[in-house]
């Protein structure tokens, strides 16, 4: 059995997906299989020469690659539920199709999940286009888990909710630099060195203990929200957090490709529509 199932939802993003797969191909130290669920309007996002080069290389190196055309579209919550139904490894990484991982990022996440013994760990995606955009007012809620990760129940706009600002722009990159964990000109950070911190949720790159995610209901609530609902990742993460705890880690090593959103039309938030 592999250590991790990497679950990638995609739609109409051939360039971004190829870049994401290239970052995944550079990961070592953890065995993984890849599941891509495509909901593109026309040709699937993987149907390009660059993407096929990486897919063929992964398969040549013994990585199982499961390519799924999953239509019709029923919303992101259902898309994530479908991906989880394809998973069988002890841990699952939800990796957005516009996130590039630096070498060692997956090993760091996997190590942290095991050592912290919590329900999920996340590497908040950083926007390098904002590397010079320092926002000290947005990182005042930063708080390190000092004595182990504990379950937390957050209420929207209540204590802890403002932590979502930690992941704006390149705030995580600047926090890692301030802690001496990373910096311009430094080598790629080693997987064994990280700092866990308290989060509200993490976008783009989240590693779950699969059993913890399933026990919290996974994404089966997709039937209870409209197809254009958003915040499905926030809702599922906070359910896991309330039961098993959650942490972000620095350095994360996940970088946003800064492409336009693939979901411009958004309806109700799952957090607002559903009970915790």
C-alpha cells in the first residue's frame, strides 16, 4: 500500500495541471499514487504533450496514475467526494491543479501528519508575486502549537476565525523567513524541519488522515448544497479540526501559480448552509 493518495481536481487548466504534475514528480521519500478527476468542457486538462510526459514518467517509475473523466459537474463538494471514493491509502492529499510543490514538500507534510497525530496538516499555497508585499497586520493571529495539536471548534467570525488572513498573498513565506526556516538564496528546506501552527483552514494543499476525514463525513454533504456552493474545503476541514485537530506547517513549500480562479461564479458558502 502506498503512503498517500494525491487527489487532484481539474477543469480547463492544461498549463497549470502540467506544472502541478511536474512539481509532484519531484517529490521523494513518500510513496504515493495519483488520482486526477477532470471536468473540462472539452479535452481533459491532461491531454497535452507536457502533461503526458510527466504522466508517462511517473508510470515508468512505478507510480500508479488514475485518470478519471468525471461528468456531469455537480459542484466542487461532489468532485472532492468522488476523488475520496477513489482513495485507499492511509493519507490523502488534496492538491489543487494550480499549485506547484517544491521538492520535499510532500515528505514534510507526511512526516508532520504522523508526528503531530492530528486529523490534517496543510501547506498554505504562497503567491511569489507578492514576495515583496509584507502585511504585518494580517499575521498578528499567528500562534505556534507548542504542546501538541488539539481539537478546536471555530465559529465563523469568532475567536480564531481571523487566522484565515495568515494565508493571504505571501504571508506564510514571510512568517517562515521570520522564523529562520526559509529565505532568499537558502537551500530547499529539509523535510524534517517544520513549525506547526494554528489555522482556521488551509487552501490548495491539505494532507488528511483518510480515516479522520471519512469519520468527519468527508464531502458527502454535497447533496445538501447547490452545485455552485463554495467553502466545501473549509467546512470539511473544520469538521476534522473539531474532532482530531489541524495544523498548518512552515515552511509549506506549496506555491500558487496565480492563474485566474476556475470558479468565478460562487453561490452559498457550505459553512453558512450546513450545521457543524
